[in-house]
C-alpha cells in the first residue's frame, strides 16, 4: 500500500511538472538581463545611477556588439547575459498587430480595441484620453509579463491632419495643433505612468514646468517608466502617395511660420510637457533635408526642448536617405549622416548592414555609436529591464486577468458614445422610438464588418459589427450589403437593398470609407463617397417609407453635400472607425439611450478642395494664386461642416460668469531698453513672446455657466476661440485657445473654467518663425458669447 502511495505521489508530481512545462510553453516569461551568473556586472547594480550603469554596459561591448544594438530587433549578447529585444510594438488605440514585438499566440489572445484616435478626439475630453492610454498601458504591461510584447511602443501619431485626403489622418487627433498637443500630453502621461515633477494646471489639462535636460554623464535619465511612448512622425509628415509624390521621397517645403505654430507645436508639447521617452523621425525630407538626417532639426529637440529619450527612424527611413531621396552618395554616408544627426536606432536593417563599413571608412566613429547607445540603454534602464526578474518587479501583478476586462470594454464603449458626431438631424428625426418599429433595414458593406477599428488595430476582445448592435433593440432586422465592398464599383447588389428598404419601417444606411480607400501608403484623390455609394443612398431614400438615416464610416472628411441637402435623408452620423463597441454605441444613440455630443476635430471640405495640390504644405491662404489655405484657422472657403460642428438631442446655452477685461504685460529689460522696445512694439502692434518673462504669471481664467435647456441629459463641448485685434500678416482667422467637455443634466446648469496662458494660446508665429502676441483687443468667442480682453504693455 505504501508502495502504491509512492507511485501515486510520483504520478501527481510528474503531472504537475508536465502541467508547469506546458504552462511555461504557452505562457513564456520575458527574457531579461542580469540573471545569474551575469548579475554581478556593474550595470546590474541597482544602487548605482542609471548613467553609471549605462556607461558600464557600453564599455563592455565590442564595436560589432554595439552595431547590433542599432536595429529595432537586437540580437542577444550571451557573454553579458543580454537577451534579444524587439523595440517595435504598437499601441495607437489598443495593442496592435503591426509591430513584430507583439504576438497574440500566448495566454493573451486578444486586447481591448478602442475606437480609432480621430473618433476619440471628437469627444474633446482630456480625462477620457488619459484613461484610454492608461488602460492600454496596463494591457501592454500584462502582455510583456506573458512574453508577448516589449516595453517600447511607437505611439501616438501626433501629426496635424493638414489635408483631408491623407490616408493616416484617422490616426491623429485632428487638425488643430492645440488639440493634438493636448492629446499627446494625455496619451503619453497616461501610457508611461511617469511621476512627473512638473507643476500641473488641472483646470485646463496643461502641464507646465521645467523642461528636461540633455543627458549628461551625471544625469539619472529622469524618472522610472512603466512603458515607453513614442511621438511620431517628426516632422511635417502627412502624405502617403499622391500623384508622383510618395512619403519615401517627398520633400515637404515648410515655411518657418507654419513650422512653428502648426507642425512642431504638438511635438514640443509631447517632449517638454508630456516627457515622452521616444521620438520617431519621418520618411520625408523637410526643406531639402531628410528628417532622420537633419542635425539642425534633431539638435533642436535635445538642446531647445530638453529631450533625453531615444530617437528612432521610421521603418527603413534611414535606407530612404540613400535609396529614395538620393541625398548621399553611398549607403555608408546615409547611416553616418543619420547617426551624427541624432538618429539613435534604425527600424530596419540598414544600419546593421552598413555601419561597420562606414566605421572602417572613418565616417562613423565609436563615439557616435556610444552616444546612440547611451540614449537607447538609458530608456531600457528606466523601464527596469536591467533590474532583475520582472516577475518580482513593481508591475508583476499584471496578467491575462487585466486584459479585455469589463471596465476596459465599458471605457471603449464610452469613448465611442462620446465621439460619435451627429451632423444632421432634420425635424428632430432622431432619436427613434423603437416601440414603433417592427422591422429595421440596415444596408451597407461596412455595417457587417467585424470590429471596424481602422489602422493599427489588434485582435479585438469580441468580434462585433455595427449591425450586431441593433439586434437587442429590434426583433426583426433585415440586412443587405448593397455594394459588394466599400469601393462599390457595381450596382448588382442594389435590388436586394431596395427590396428590404421598401419593406422596413426605417432604413439605416452605413456608407463611407474603409482601409481600401484610406490607410498607410494610400491617400485619396476624391472627397466623394467611393464608387456608386451616393447612388445607393439616393436610391434607398427614394423608396423608403420614411426619411433614412445615413451613418458614415472612415477617418477622413467626406463630401456628402447631396445628403445634407436631401430632405429624404433626415439624419447623418459620423462614427469613423468605432472598433468592437461601435454597433452598441451607435444603436444607443439612434434609439435615444445616449445623447450625441461629439464635435468634428477637422474641417469637412467640399469636393472642389480635391483640386488643391496635396504637396502644397502652406497653411496660410494665398489669394493671389487662388490657394485657399488649410484647416479652420486659415481656410478661406466655405466648408460642408466646420471644425467643431456637432449636434445634440438637447440644446445648451452658455453664460460668462467672469473674465478679465484687460491684461498688462511687462518686458524683461532694463528701463531704458524697455522704453525703446515699448515704442517699437506700439508701432508694430505686437510683442515677441520671448521678451515677456512674466507672461506665465498673466495666465487668466474664463468662468462659464452651461445650461441644458432641454429635457434630455447631455454633454456639451465648450470650444473657446480667439480672434486677433487687427489684421497682422499671417495671423489665423481664429484659433482655439481652450476646450472642455461638461455633462449637464436636463434643465440644470454646470459651472466650469478654462485656463488661458496668453503667450501660449493668444500668440502665433510671424514669418520668421518667432511667436508674437498682438497688442490691443482680443475677442474671445464661445458659443454665442463674445468677450474682449485688451492686452497692453
């Protein structure tokens, strides 16, 4: 009997061992440095400063080993116990499948798919943005703990959505530099979980304080990071393929004025205020110099903005310096130029292939390699990669139980609810009373797509289509695609769609764009609905018993002026790429369980705008040549829907409670210089922002009361604009200086405040690229309120 017990115990132990082996196979732990016997190296000593540890590690590497670390996919160094590491993972609006650092083959099979960024931006809600980034970060760290991702993620995309045809505009927070900057701050701080030492202004969500220093030998490289976020694509990148121009060879000719107050503004905020630990340089050239080889551009980031993270190229952007842009004579010259300019790591293999020969030729020095590795390793040390077993670390608790949680799915749902924009609602056609509907027809190829998330999507927790969201509300729903695909090059499917439209009580048409029309490497040429989609919508409107509801997908603006004018199309909603919770959120809005409150984060132009060359980077209009300008700040034409457009089922009114009438600024010069400058500025009508050291002390608040005048609870987006006091050359027609989202119960009022730093928000750039602040009367505009603030010296 004792013998049998021994056999039983042995059997159980073997099964436990087998289970643990299989568990390890299905849940591989992340590989990490500083495991015995290598833990005795100086760079593993956590008591030393990060800079000392980094220098110790670099000193132990040979030239060949240093070169191995210049690629996103670094190979292992067995003699030092350094495992391989993949730098490239994606997290734009959830953990994406694009980067090779991510896999869904382990215990975590999926991750929360939040709506595409352009739709989240339409919520104009900083708290929401921060919460989404924090939720993605927890799922990312959980995937790292199961060996399914790295700790360095290449998001967010903070390029300004300059041209409506851009295939990647969907990835951005829109066309306004202030909104894009604010989004960058919320995403990066939420994702990196960095305990910032900077002072915070909670009321308007802006972070002020000392900028980071350039990394020095005695610098501890800042605070520890939970994850690393990367602001991309630096800079003036917003063209994929248009005509003969491609992103790999395009030379973006940008004025100093536009560079300062449009293209660079989000990146400056991302570095100085959000303290991003990574910056990605773009494919394109800027004024004749490839971005990843532009030493002036990249030096500015470190010396003027205080960036101490690492700079990666976009994938193969070092190769394009030679291969596509023909900027250098040899591949060796290209890698040498990129390294010396400040690019620290190459996504791709170009540096692996050519740095050794460049070193042998003398165009790359060992100090160039050491400088790059200093920034790369510093970020890895800040992430704790050299602090021992991550299973015993600060974030070890995160695992599969923290992915696709009910809280995260609810957050994704709330993001879609807040972002959906009601563009048209004739005669208050919406919301529908579902009790009066026995049959609902849903038409359109995008209505049946599972979890339409846009670019850089991962594996969603649940595969749900827009159509699926209506089943729980209506007993009988009919579906027809109408078009075989979004391109809609055939009308063969029209008869089926028309047939169900005739039968149904109400008709919802889901039209618009998908990734066959706009994506990475693909820009649009037209702003109209693709193929025969317009004809399909009109045909259904003609036979439906009641006016139809048009739902638009896609990240870019669409000219649906035909629908705006057609009384048979009562309501139009824009849902962009809503992800796995899109159908539920849309149905809740259509049936009145939720009140739409999203606002467009970009201008919707008419088709005539497609005549404007996409390659013209100028933001400002040029009446002499007929160039109409770009975005609401400078566009001189009439849009279909303007920036900030969006309707609600209720009505709101705003009342100004308090705001200053006058601001007095002083110049930071000696008395006699101040007198001369004052006379000069009075003549010019403006002052240079860098001459006003006290400007931050002149920050003021706008206090507002918002009343919901209707019978339905709702959220109201407050957009505060400024108009300049006089016509200064190059000044915007108006510009956003503050925004907030407030929830107001029916027949109730809510008070809120917006914080305004005059030098930051009331200024703009002159033609030399210097920020100036106009003297005189600035008109602040919010809803129907206009208030004048006079600025004087």
